[in-house]
């Protein structure tokens, strides 16, 4: 009888102990992303989304939800609403966007503003409706005023006129930041905004009509080298300055911020170092081993004179970029050589 009572008492403690453990596991699940979390990466086929996907998988996250744009058109409100209701993700990385370089941005203004506004509105609203624990919105350094003091600090947002060549895109990205802030204020959602500088990396866009400068120059110098061209045409004057971050570095920063940052104010992500387009062209040309000349095409726009991010906030949180520009260009060039674009160059 006594033994039975002791057993009963022990099993009672065991049940209480188990309940406490389950409670703490649930609590920690709600507080921060962990290997059990259900994570949706919007735009996982893009350069940034695929880098985030690689970073998550490398750390052992396995409950990752992915949809290609043909499986889920993020501009379609009902499709996005149904997807979120069915999948109920806990964490969302918003890396889906219509993006492009200076020429694409000024040529396809309607696509850039419409696609990005629809994608952001649908995902952010559905994340609130379906109680997403935390969402990270990815913007761009072009949200800052064209002539803002350098380096660009987070509070400079909306303090002046934007650069006209990417105004539609910038307005859409500013709307994304304001959506996150508004849902935080009104509904207490943990939606954060991260502003990366100019990016490059694996799986970049090498189409010269729509690409950014760094992949464009990799392709141009490579083609000029293998076809023995005496000079390479580079757009603008070469004087504007830009900062470049390797996309896998950005992905590491995103994972860091998803676990360590919960405030309303946006956070810049960059290297804190910039260089002129002329210096970049020389660097890429020497890494590729091109021995000809550079010819500047001043019929093409320079865009904003400078957009160096102030990364002191991110550094004070404890994150710093680790891939140098030279290392990054070498990695990107090796990736380019494996792509279909390199085959096109040979043809
Ligand atoms: P931005 O940072 O939004 O201006 O975007 P880009 O990466 O497209 O352009 C950055 C700078 O590089 C601008 O001053 C461009 O004129 C210059 N640039 C030089 N050559 C090229 C090129 O072949 N493609 C692109 N996209 N930009 C180039």
C-alpha cells in the first residue's frame, strides 16, 4: 500500500516535470527561431532567397517551406491568403522582389512598383492574419534620399528627395517598411525591416539589360578577354561610389537578426566600405585577367553619386561582414563560369 502511494507520488511529480519541460520548449519556440520552426522563404530561387535557404539548411533548419513563382504568384492576394492559411508558417523571410540594375529600374518603372507593392502587401497582411511569430522584410539602400549625408544612417529615411532612376522601386520598398511598422503599431506584430546595400553573389543576374553593375562587369570583362577585345564599354563616368556585399554574407546577417533583433527601426546591412565604379572596374578586370582598356559610356546614367551605409547599429548588435570584395568577386566569377552565360560568351 505504502509502495503504491510512493509510486503514485513519483508519477505525479514526473507528470508535473514533463508539463513544465513542454511549457518551456513551447515558450522557447515562441521566443526565437529554432530547428523545429516552420520557416517560409519567399523568393528562394533568387540570389538572396537561395543564400538564406543555404544558410538555414547549413545550420540544420529542416522545416522550410518553399514555393516557386509558378506555384505561387505572390502578387495574387487570394493565392497568398490560401497559402498562408494552409501552411501556417511561424517565421517568414521576405526575399521575393522584382529587382534590377539602373537601366531596368528606370525602364520598367510600372513593373517595379506594382510587383513589389503587391508582393509586400499580400505577404505582410497574410502574416498578420495567420499569426506569424516573426517576419523579416528585406529592402534596399536606395530607400535613402539621393543627397543624404554619408554614411547613410537609419534615421535618414524620408528626409529628402529620392534618386529618380530607381524611385518606383524605392517607393515600393519604403511602403514595405511602413507596412511592417504599421502592423507592429496596430497589431503588435514582430515584423522587422533590414536594408542591404548593393548585393552580388551566387546565381546573380548576368543579363546586361537588367543586371546590376558587378555581374555586368564580370560578364563584359570575361567576354572581352576571351574574344580579345581592345576595350570594354562601362556605363557612366566611373565616379559614383557603391558598397558591395556578398549575398551569403547578407544571409548570415539575416539569420543573426532573425534571432537577435526585435525593434521597429530598420537595420542597415553592409560592409561599411565603398569604392568608385572606376575602381571596381579595375578590380574586376584584374581578377579576370583582362589586359585591354576601359571606355566610359557617358550616354548611360550614373545614378546616385554615393550610397554607403552606416553599419554601426548592426556592429553594435554583434554582426560584421566576413567576405572581402576581392574574395567575393573571385567566388562570383567562378560561379559565372559554371553558368549558361559563360557558354553564351564562348558561342
Ligand atoms: P544602382 O546602384 O541602383 O545605381 O545600380 P547599378 O548596379 O545598376 O549601377 C551602379 C553604377 O554602375 C551606376 O553608376 C551605373 O551607371 C554603373 N555601371 C557601369 N557599367 C554598368 C553596367 O554595365 N551595368 C550596370 N547596371 N551599371 C553599370
